[in-house]
């Protein structure tokens, strides 16, 4: 894959992320304004419970699928490996979903603090199995580099959920309508994806020939996912314990906006890891370093100004996309945006440990971050409320980045572009200073402010700071012209 092809695929996934985030942005005010902080808090608790248990159903096999099948050419090996993983996860996911279904009353009283939430938990329990299966089906298209197919399926999932949620909410189904809409769309996504998969690789009852090898690689990653959940999502449980479900709703809405930074790393990481795996297996270490270095540079080029922009526009964003009861969460957004930026840096660099198969270091990094996160949450939430949870998340990710760099660079070291980072921070500060006095109060004025700020930042970076060389600008120009 040439650099141009890599950039082209990243652009496709980037556009997909913009469209899906647009769907999510439209969905956020729809749900928050219809359900209110309390019911939205319940939905947030269900969502993070699903995000906790889905990795337990997957047992890290989604990453094994990417790592072992990215360079595979034999169609029989691909078919055997793919169906072995899908069938195995079908059993593990079903078991976990059924267990949550049976324990719904206990979870409702002990975690959600309201027995009335039990029916929602029972309905949502099936999302654990479906989320795991959907992830595997989509990862097949990632492995086989069918970027356009992946993009279309992702857009279908996002907008399908939006329109179905809208229909059920207008029909008076409330929170149960949100859950049912998500279930229906996830089922449809898996069916459509598997029809496409079967057409390409055929169907066969798996013999589980390679499953033991996959599990040896993936099982050490499973605790990482669970412990990563502690860093990412356990604050919602602790907020619920200390402050109540209503505060969970306020925090979750602010978190959803601040965490938009993570969208910028998704298209890069989606293409990056399979390509790095192929290059590393072909012993092209120089190309590995180039891909890592420029992936980080282009992510930071977008993420740093986005973090500044989210920080200065935090309050108007909440006013526009939610209701007045959520505006108190505006102080959370700057910290979550910074945490998202740090998370993106971490995701680029942690690829190194996967390439050299030193995944045991991942566990240590996530454990340290999780411990820091829980301790700080317990200390700060009672003192300063939901802001304490946001600060705890930011400091946890800072620790992850520092440790990750110190460990990963022992095996593969690449340019972090320190000068570029300083220029981007200065340019973002200039942009933020111009944007801050403006206070958009509706979507159109918000778009004008964001567009103006983007133009200022790009001009400062390219014209005044000359942050990109001629070859980089020429490659981007050619990419844009080809897309047009």
C-alpha cells in the first residue's frame, strides 16, 4: 500500500466518521431533550455496562483477527479463522448476555440504584452479544482493506439508529424505544455484513484449527480492555454512587461532546494497524517508522486545535445540543477533550507493542492508569463533583502516554515532531483567542464560528509557520484532486 493509498483510505474513513458523528450529534439532543437527565443517565449506564462486558465476550479476538489475517492470502485460512472466531464469540457473548438478563434486578438495585430500571437492563443485555458480533463482522472488512464497504456499513448503523430512535421516540416508546432501535439496527447490520462476507469467502463449519493460537495472542489483551474500561467509563458508576443518576446524565452528555477528539484517531488507527502488521511482517522497519510518525503528526494537526475549540465553545455547545439542565457540565468538556487528545497519541504509539508481540506491557500500562483513575475519582468526585471525574480521566491518560513512550521506544523509535506540536499549540491559541468572544447560540452561527476558526488555524500553520514541507503539501493536493 502506497502512502497515497494509505492517505486515501484514511480520508474515506475520516469522511465516514464525520457523517456518523453528525448522526450522533443529531441523536444527542433528540435523546437528551426527550428523556431528560435522569433517563439519559440510565441509558448512559446501560451503554457503559455494554462497553464493559463486550470485551469479555470477545476475549481480544477482534485484535487477533486483525493481527493474523491482515497478511493472509489463503482464502481457506481466512474462512476458517473468521468463522472460528465468530462461532466462539457467539457462545461467549450469549452466555454473558443471558447472565446479565438473569441478574437484572440485582444490577438495578446495586448499580443503577432503582429497581424500575430492571426491564431496561434486560432489554439491553442482548446488546452485549450483538455488539461483539458486529465488531467482528466489521473487522473482516478492515482486515481485507474493503474501506468503502466498512464505511457504508458504519453509516448505515449510525443513521439507521438515528431514524429508528426518532420514530420510536415520536411514537411514545421513551427509553425502551432507544434500546429497541439499537437492537434492531445491530441485528440488521450483522445480517447484512455476513451476507457480504459469505459471498466473498463462502461458508464452512469451523474446525477451530487456529483458535488456540489466536487465544494465546488475544487472551492477554482481554484484561487490557477491561482495565481500559476502568479508565474510560468507571467514572460514570462512581458519579452515580456519589451524586446520583441525574449527574451521570449531565456528565455523559458533556463527555460525549468532549470525546469527539477520539473520532480523529479512529480513521487513522483503522487503516494504520493492519498496514503496520503487514510492513512489520515483511521486515520493512523504515516504512513502519514513517507510518507511525506521520500518522501522529496528522492526528495532532487536527486534534490540538479541536481540543482548544471544544474548550472555548463548551458552554454554547451544550446549550445548542442539549437542554438547560445539562449546561452545568460545560466545565467537563475541556478536560475530556484533552484526555481524548492524549488517548489518540497513546493509540498510535501502543501499536508498537502489538507489532513486537509484547502485549504484556499493555496490561501494566492499563493497570497503572486504572488505579490512578479510581483513586482520583474517589477523592475528587465528593469534593468537586463531575469536574473531579474529568480531571481524573485526563491525568490517567497522561500517565498512559508517558509510560507507553518509555516502553515502546525500546523496540521502535520514531519522530514525535516536537517542533510541530509547539507550532500547533501556538496556532490553536491564536484561533481560540479569536473564537472565545464569539458566542454562537444556534447551529448555523456555530458552523460559521468553527469554519472561521479552522481557516485561521490552517493559515497560521501553513502560511506563517510552514509546518508542512513541499512533498507533504503536494501529496495532500494530489489526494484532494483525485477525490474531486
